[in-house]
């Protein structure tokens, strides 16, 4: 029987260890779990939902919301911690089973304090 390539053995060993692999974090701003109510508008529809998490650069919403990658949105967020609603534009940058990731067109620092 042929012996597996050494790098394959190393990969199998690492995959069975009790730690998560070291993935490079792509986000520029840290996210935190926060449920912030928002009204979201695309060119075809309007819906209301709460965020799963937020950062100064974007939000993650429910994966059941039917949006397409690169779709443009207009959003208004409401929270009791805010002095006034926050309105912004953004774009869908991720769609998977964890949720729909939306990146804001401009950084909104106050979102990271919610």
C-alpha cells in the first residue's frame, strides 16, 4: 500500500486537533452581537428585520431574507441608544447560511457602540 504524502498526513493531524484553524480575519472592523431594528429597501422591495450583529462598517441580517450578492440597499436603523435614526446606503457582500452581510457605503462609528 502506498504511503500518503507527508503534507496530507500533517493536514489530517491538524484537522483532528481540538482547536480551530487560524483563518485570516478579513473584516476591518470588529462586529458584536446586537439586535438593531431596521427598515431595508432595495429597488424592488422593502422589508423590516433586526440585525444579528453590527459593526461600524456593516451588519449581518437573517439568512432567510432573499437578497442577491452585490445588491444595493437603503437602510434606516432605529435603537433606543441612538439620538436619531441612522440612514445609510450599502451593498450585499455575503449571502450564506449564517446570514446576509451588508457593507455600509460609509463607516458609521456609532453602530459599533450599540
